[in-house]
């Protein structure tokens, strides 16, 4: 998983919407809604049916989390962005089929 710290470097020339999308993806990965392909680093939805955005969103979100800071502390906007970006991904990496055979790293 990538750290959100690089997102803060050079942000004056970066599109704020792109920053928010990256932050939402990183947050979705950190709470388990998305995983990264170990071969390509591309996000995908894990093959777990017990995870849902609403179930995970009911927990407390750390206001010091860099993803929350990118959304100026607005956790509702962050969760809405997480819901939007997770819809865009399938259940495997778009670059390989190896994710289907991958063992869980929990």
C-alpha cells in the first residue's frame, strides 16, 4: 500500500480532484475495501462478500489521517469519494489474472 505522504509533496501544481481521488483510493485500501495487486500495484476489490462501505464507515475515522486532511476534515466527503472510486474497480487487477490465484495476506 502506498503512503499518502507523497500526495502532499508538490500539491500546489496538482489537481485537487486528483488528490482527493488518490486519497480516497488509499483510504479504501487501508480499510480493506480495495487491495493492491502485488504484481502491478493496481487497486481491485477483494473477493470478500462480508465487506461493505457502510459497515466499515460506521467505525471512527482518525481526523489526523492524511486522507481526511486532504478533504479538509470532511469525513462525509471522504466516504462519498471512497464509495465512488470503489465502484470503478473490478474483482481483479486489470493487468493480470494472478490476483485470482493469490492467497489472502490477512
